[in-house]
C-alpha cells in the first residue's frame, strides 16, 4: 500500500474525456470532510470516469483520514449491482481511520455527510499468492485472519446516484469498527462455514438485516479473486498486510444517535462471534 497514493495520482492522468477535474474533486473533498451532502457529480458517462474521480479523491482524503491500508469491495450481489446500473462489483480504498475503532467503542452518529452502517467482514492478506488464487483453498492459504467488521460508510451524496458516482466517492469508505481477529483454518470445513454462516445487523431496538454468507458473490472467498483481477486492471496488486473489506451482507442502513449496533456471525465458529459500536 505504500505506493498506492502515488499510483492513484498516476492513474488519474491523462484525464479521461468525462473525468471530473482536479478542482472539482478538491471542492468535493472539502464538502465531504465538512460533512455536507452534495449532489451527484455530473458529466461522468462510465465507470472509468468514476475511477478517475476516485483516484483524484483518495489522496485528498488520505491527508485527513490516514494512509490507505487496503481495499473495500462493493456491490457484491446482483440486486445492488442492478440498483447502480452495473454488472459487477466495484472497488474502493480504505484508510487507517476506517480501522481505528475497536468493538465496544463509541463514534459520533454524524461522522459523515450521509452516515450509514452495514454488516461486513475483513480479511488480512498474508501472501502475494492471493493475486493468482482462484479456488477457496488457494484463497485461504493466502490470508491469515478474518476480522469481524461493522462498516460505517459515508454515502456522501444527496438523492439517488449511479455506479460512476459510487466509484467517485470511493464506494463510501470512511469509518468502521473491528472485532477480535479469527485465525484462518485452511480446510474445506472452514470454507463451508463461511458460506453457510448467518450474518445479522441489529441495534439495541431491533434486528435490521440478516443474510447468509452466500450474499457476497455466492461465497465470501469469491470476493478476493475478483478483487485481484480488478486491481490488476488498474496496474496494481494485493500486498502482504493489506486489509480487505469483503462487502456488505445487506444494504447500508441510516445511523441513529444513541444506539448500539451489533453485527453477529452465527455458524462461523463454535459460538456466535460479534462486534458492536455505540453512537452518540
């Protein structure tokens, strides 16, 4: 990840025909950091334009949110892809601040312009063989931790928006809450549990959403080969130590102040695993 900001800058030029200007993205970043929801960026006609905008935005946000430490994958199910007019997932970049809050911590409810919460799951890359891994066993041999994770994305924009804008806002990467890491076991049984587990997002008032492990591209481990290929198309690759957010198990929900949010993974381990956060 050390060369990520430089790579992003290089990938941003020469500008595409519909890529938002540097000045546009600087103004957008200022509004985002100030917590102001903004209208969708106009003029972009493709996901390539959205990626160009993302590559300009990330270094601007990294100066405030901390260095890039990994990636997040969004739109990992057909329903979400259809909503944003795409036929595949999209990739964003996560920052140090995304992983700063530990389970049981407290965060402001208004942490972003359009603050949301969703059930997610992190993995840590332990081998660059991940870039060529395809089957579940090959993927498991290239990661060493699963990390329970509440993602708290900032969807940034007022009103509806499309796939290019989702990429432009870096897929909403902003904050998150991490639980106790789970050591990876390289076995068919461990892989099966990942696919059959049930993941719930709830508050102290109610269950908000529930989804199976298969909600992420049919299996959570299918996300990493897709990401490796997407990064290769950008001219980069996964590195040892990179953290990857595998995607939301259900749509992002609005954040309310004074609530405790919990993500629970049932069937992943002998006892349910959970991660929680309070909002103020």
